[in-house]
C-alpha cells in the first residue's frame, strides 16, 4: 500500500452504524490510501458518532470527525464535508457502500490521463445488504440500471454535444461514483439549496463545462438495504416505475428541475458557450411549462 498526499475523501453519515465500519476499512485498505478522510455526521441518533470517533482516534491525522450542530440534510452535509477537504483530488463517499481496492488508483489514473477535466466518474455494482450481487448482466450496475450504456459513455467522452445530451436525459453518475479536483470548489460551492440535489448539481455543472472524464470500471459496491436515501439502485420494474411516476407528480419533479436549471444558469451561464446556454435554457423552459401543468 502507498499513500497519496493529494487525496481526500468527503464522507457523510447519518444513522449508518451498521455499515460504516466496512466502508471505512475499504477506504483504508485502498492500494493508494487517501491522506485524509473527512466524516461529517448529520446528527445521528444511533452509534454512528461513537464508531466514527473511535476510528478517528485509531487513525489520527487521517480521519477527521465532525458533527453538525443541527441536521443539514444530505446536500448541505456533503457540501460541508467537501468544503472541509484539503486534498487536490476529492472523492465523495456514502456511509454504506464498499470501495473495491483499486478504486482510488483507477480514478486517479483516469483523471491524470485527461488533465483538462475537473472530475471523473465510474460505475458501481448493485449489491444487497450482504454485498451479494443483485440483478442480471443487463442491469447489475448502477449505470445499466439507469438506462445508460457504459461503453457508449466511454466512447463519447470529450464530445460535449453527445455527452451533455446524456446528462440532460438523466445525470448518469451518483455521488458515490465521483472524484473531483479541488479547483471545482470555485464554481460548485455553495451547493444549491434544493433537497437531495448535490450529485445532480455536480453532474450538470461539470457536464456544462465539458469537464467530465469517465471510466467504465465498476469500482464501488453500491449497497441496497431498504433504508438508502437514494432509490437509484432499485430495479425499474412496472411497480417501481408506477411509484416513481406517482412520486414525481406529488413532489412536482419538473419544478425541482426548473430550480436546478435556474441555479445552473445563474452560477455558470456567463462562462458557458452561447449554444450550451441555449440548450440549458430550453430545458429550463420545458421544465417550467411541465411544472405549470
């Protein structure tokens, strides 16, 4: 194992006592160990805080543990953890997944092979609470389950028109699959004050700037255990599709999308080429019309 002085991990927790130790061990056992792991806990009521504090004592100088004075929610908790990191390369990390041993090395290599990018995302394998694979070969990874072809994403990276079209369809990467350069803090922070938006915001912001690289390797075990904050790892059968449609209507997803595009254009609009601004504005206006319906 080697150490990498430039790598940080931004890990958020909230009532994750059952799975946090396995996640921390998978990070500490990387072929290239990160220099720091920032844990921000969002007012857990279980043993998460005790577990994280014990690990911080066991690994001084590597693990830093912070407890929010009040519950912030997932997006603002990730914002805080991301902001506290000091490394050049920053991995976003959930409390309940498991990293494969070469995750840091593979994503770091992918980023360094394309120095003009600001971030890299990979794929993850869908597993159950006991880390057993779920699904068949057609939908056993996060990207396949969400309707994306990993080989196609790898083929089109660098072609902004095709790549951003994928993100406008639906943002491919989840936060647990992302690694970002520290320079992204200049335009990503603060995150939008929109519930459960942090990975969509990051995904769209880097796509709009043509700053993503992608590796089709599956580098994370994306654990599904019934209490996940995100349902992006759930199989899309007719029942889940119907429930998703119902929830979309009840929560007015198009209004959520409209707010996201407004924030994106306000934050980055002047820095983007005219054609890209036009595409984003068209998506914003479409979402606004659907929300009004």
